[in-house]
C-alpha cells in the first residue's frame, strides 16, 4: 500500500540538535508546510549568488496505528536536494546523497506507538555530491512527493536503487517483439510465484508464471504496435503479481513501448528503421517562487508548450526529472536524453556519487521507451579535458551504463572550447557540443562551420548540438546586435541557427538552450538579476517569445501565422521591418487594411517593410490563419525598450574611454590583435583564476588559452566588461569596483591597432 504523505509537515531553518528519544519541537521556530517545498523559492531567484545553502529540518508525526498490519514500513522520497538524513525518534534511519532521484528508508525497527519523523535536508556546498558548480540554482528542500509504503516481507525490492523492482526489455524482431522481463524480489521462499501479464489496453496479449526464486520470463507480442514517437506513441502494460498459493502479496504495474532506434554518423537519428530528425529543447523545471517544488499541472503545462512548438525531443538537463514528466514523454512520443548532474567541475571525491546517481537514473527510468541516451556529463572539461581521474570516471560511467542497459547509447554534452581531438569525446557512443557562437562571442555563421569541419575530420562520430541559445527580455530595437538582450536579436539568432542546424542531416539531435527561462542566482545579466533568459518562453510560462514561433514554423504541423514584435509598439523609423513566421507556403501582410503584398519562403520566415505613420494595425494572413499586431510612430526612441543593467558594479560614465585606446568596453578579439593586448589578456586570465572559488585547478577553465583557437573564436566577441559580469556563473568571486577600474586603467594605456 502506498500513501501520499505530503500534508502537515513542520519546517525550520534554525540550528537544532537531534537527540534520541527527545522531541525536536522544543528547539527552534517551526512553521507549518505542505510538500512539495523549497526554502529557496525567493532568495534562489533574486540574484547575488547568496541564496541559503545549508541544513534545514522537516518534521512530522507518524502513529503506528496508521501503518498497522504491514510487515515493513518505508518512507519514500521522490526528491530531496541535495543530501538528506532521516531520523525516527531521534535515531538515525537512513542517509542519501543526490538531490534528484527517488530513495527509500525502512523505518520499521525504529517505530513506537507514536513517532517523530525528522528529515534533515542539506544543500550546502561540499566536495563529493553533484552538482556543485553550475549555471542554475540548487534549490534545497523536500521538493517532490514523500510517500508511506506499507509492505509484506515478501515483496518487490524497495532497496534496489529506488526503482520499481521490475525491468522490461522489449526487442523488436520484424513485425513482432520479444519481451524479457525481470522482477527484483526480497523476502521470498520456495512457495511463491510471479505471474507476468502483458496488456494492450484491457486485452491480455501474453501471460506466464514463474517461481519467485527465478523471477524472469521471456514473452512475445505478435504483430506488435510500435512506440513510434509523436506519430504513434503506443504503450503496453506489464503487470507482475507476486503470490503465495493464490494470495496476492505484492504487485507492480509498469508501462513500456516496443521500438528500435539507431544513430548514424552520416544520416542522424532513426526510429523503427525510418529517418526521424530530432529537433527540440532542453528543459529546466523550476518556476517563480516555488523553484523545483512542482505539481502535476506544472509538468503538464510544460509538455503542452513543448508539443505546441512542435519539438520532437527533450534533453532533460541537468539531472533526473520527476517520474510523472517521463511518463508524459512516453505518452506524447517525445524522444528523451536523460542525464545525471555530473557538471562543470570534476571533483576527485565525487566519483562514487556519479556512480550511485547513474545507477539510480537507469534503474528508475529503464522502462521508459522515450529515453534513448544516457548522458554521462555536461561541460565537465571546464578545467581541462586531460585529467586522468576525469577520464577514468567517464570510462567507469560509460561501462556501467552499458552493463546496466545494453539497449541504449551513451552521450555527453561537450563544452564549446573542448578540443575535437580530446580523448574525452571518444568515450561515449555519441556526443553533442554546447555552442553559443553568436551570443557568447563569435558569430552565428560559426555554428554550421564547426559541424562541417567536425564531420569532415571525424566522419565516424555521431555529433549533435546539445545547447545553443541567446538571452532575451522585454527589450526591443529595430537594429538588433549581439549581446543586446532584445527579443529581436534572439529571434534573428534562432532564425540563423535553424537554417544551419536543421539542414545538416548528419547532426543526430539539436536541443535549444532553453525551453523556459530559469533561475541562476549567480547571474547578473540582461537587466534582471538571478535569471538565465535564454528561454523561448518566459519563466512564468505566460509569454512565448518570437523565437518560439520560429521553431513552430519549422516543426509544427498545426497551421499558424505569427507576427513578431508585438511588444515592440513604439517605433521611430518611417519604414519599419516586420517579420512574420508561418508554416504555410504564402503570407500576405496588411497595414490598416491595405495589402503590402504576398511572399513565399522556403525557410518559413517572411520579412515586410511597413510604412510607419500614426497608429497602424498589422494583419498577417496565411491560408485560413491570421494574426494581428500594432505599431505606433514616435519621434524619440522609447527608453522603456532599452536594457537597464541592474547588476553593474560600476556605471558607464565611470569607465574612461580615451580616444584611440582600449577600455573594458572593447572586444577581446580587438584587444588580442595587438601585442600589448595579448600580454594584458594573459595577465587578465591569471587574475580571474585567482578569483576562482577553491584551488586554482578548479578554475582552470576561466583562464585564456591563447593557443586554443576554438576558445578564442568563441570569446572573441566578448567585451572585458561582459566577461566580468559572468564571473559568478563561472564559479568565481566578483571583482570589486576598484579592481575593475584598475583593469580599465591598464587597457587605457594600450593603443588600438
């Protein structure tokens, strides 16, 4: 029996001593909370990189009469970030490291008639539990369901890496499917048996029984209906019943799908033998005020928005997501990349944690047909790709994934500046790169160039694009430029990336970073601190940015037309450019009822010049679809549309910019074009490394390797000032105003070329 145990908890941030047989409530100040819950819903989203990271306590009373009749009682936690200890009446009952997976604690032997359950949850920094350095907020709390499990001694194993105790392995053979099923049991004896039943809806497809001592079976589905992505995400049900002489002791019901897939280095992704291009998004799960403490309706809304856009794949970054979300992906036919939070900073003391998190990820998600690849790590070579311990850690994880699951492939998300010759990228079965050319330096054209070069040099390695994107808030301009955080530049960027990535069939998958804006408390960019604004949809899910519709035009079959720039009303120019997106072959645009002509486009993007006088109502028509927006002629640019930096430590007027000499507002590529500038950049890189938190080795990625042409290409478009604004996201302490102005003085002495 499983009972939800979310209601009626007490919570405190106070420092409290937990002692055997002594009530916790005599210490500290407690507040009533229901789960899911986080203590970082506000301070983890407001910037400053100062959100509370430490130990907080949750407490609740359990009466033994409420669990009477059970041989064993377990507490099940679907997510506690990032480490947790469970106490029953002050006595330690269990510990878990890893904030995103399900884990359970058997509390049976510690129970009295009335019991005080305390869970100490800790998201404080440490050197052995991932993640510790990443560009997102590590929300602390019991942010997913907590359940009570009342079970018999003979049961499906609850201690097997938090999994369901049942692994179903279908293998497609022609028009049929062979299905191997294995149950993990505990407490059984020679009299018990397991009955396995495959159901298609309510119809029994196959059934067999076996002794509980050898709980495995091979079954068959004739004329199988494939799980065929969004075209037909058909699911079967496996029901496993443990019984003793007809008495049911325990049962499990899981869904599974029958499908085959392959990834070809030349032709990309194939599903059930047919080409199935994978274009989609990455997803962070958090929301305003509640962080990761989501309810089912939040997950459902996310899936609906992703499907509306037409995406066929999701990279679930950078950790294990809620089981309900994987279920939705199964049901909707979305192809999934699932990964552990082995990210950014390799920790020599974290190997065991990567192994345990990978075991939990695979065991808990093995039956989901939507998942095709297990992600080993993300941007883990920030400190360099040659660390022998890092390489060994990846080989161990890669071998482990193949040992536990021979049906799926492994992958990794590789940081842009990692050499394409690095041994590290040869470990997984397939790889993807995180590139931000056109946003973090470089220009948009460099994305396609990179993939052509990689494919030419490594034709046998399947390559994908695991992250790309740029930030946009409610800033606007008719002349978008890289780094301006306008909705117009984000739209232009994604237009260019779509044309480059979607037309190269050898790219096995593309994942936009990110579907939704998300919290990263260390950030101070774009005029709103504490946030990453690369989302195609705003943090609150209320507004779809124009770039959302650029993807919908390429990926969705639902007829539509969208006029861009709806939030950009006031415009100074006499003739203004209006962009329209549609998946229809032809668009006609009207200004105050007068047609401005029809256009066709083979890339789904349409550009019109619109006279701008007085108030103008713009209507786009494409087939049966129409969309409307409004513009207004103004004499002066509306300053409400111009980015206002809130995270700056210095004002623009404090930065000396003598004519003919450099300043921190200049691009790194221009500074490097001079000999003195190169010397400055070497010194600047060294000073940044000193600012890294922890030892210098951890911050090695913050230095500037002038010999690394890929790195220098990427960061060449940065200004020094922009690099400084990003130090928090790179794990560095921010420079003081005085230090920044001193850097500026040094640059003021270097003549421009």
